[in-house]
C-alpha cells in the first residue's frame, strides 16, 4: 500500500515538472517577440521616428506647402524659358516637395496615359520636364510653361494628426493668360526637419460629359 502511494506521488511530481517546463518555454517564446513603440493606435518603428516629426500638421502648413508647390512649378517654367538648367530646378523641386526619400509616394499625374502612376523619383522628374526615353509620352508638364498656379481647397482634413489630406481645384495660367482647371488630392506628412512632404498626389482634368 505504501509502495503504491509512493509511486503515485512520484508520478504527480514528474507531471508537475513537465508542465512547469512547458510553461517556462512558452513564456520565453512570448518574451522574444519584437517590441513596438506605441504612439496613439499606430505602432511606429525606431526607423520611422528618425524620418518623421512628432508634431501634428496644421491647415496653415498645408496652405503654405501648396503655395510652395505652385511657385516651384512656375520657377521650373521660368528657368526653362531663360535657357537655364530646368532639369536641376525640377529635381530640386521634387526633392523639396515630395517624400520619395521617406517612403513610397503615390503619384498619379494629370497628363499621363501609358505610365499613369509615378512611384519613383526619376518617373516624377520625367513627368515634369520630359527627356526620359522610358516615358516617351512625357512632354514636360512644368515647361509649358506656367506663370501662375492658384489652389482652391474644397477641404483639408487631418484626422490622423501626422498626415493631412487636401482636395480641390487648382488653376494653371500659361504665358498667353489662358487658365486650365485641374482637380487634385494631396496627402502630406511632416519630415524630421518640420517640412511638409507629399506622399500621395492625384491630379485629373474635370469630367467632360461630351
């Protein structure tokens, strides 16, 4: 009888050791998972924190960024008309205004039929000034040239704080004084230097029912 009880106690002890071992291994698996920094409801990696500012984007900053964009388009055209280095002017413009060095950029320009989406710096540069055989359809949007660009926002939203979206119409005036109305949507983030950078840009001509 005593022998039977002893055997049972030994069996229970062995089972406890097995369960304890499993529990310890299970805990180690969870503790080895990578940690994420939580800001609000969106995990942000340490790499992202080096690229983006912590401050929220204001409506005034969006309006200022739009003016800078319009002035940049006019400057590229003026440089072209003066026989200057308009390609460098356009490259500087893209580097300043767009976020190709920060993340993916979703750019769907107005006058692009075959290569509708420009997800790289070079593809965007070709759209603005042409000269790239890979995008033979590009005539150089910014070297038309234009003398004025006016933004008319239908609205600016900033529900996520770190990204602002603007939608509306902008008007491009050429050297003859003719004005072209174009529809737009821009999405902006703020880089670590506090500058707004475009990460999404959709542009199209108004619908023509005829």
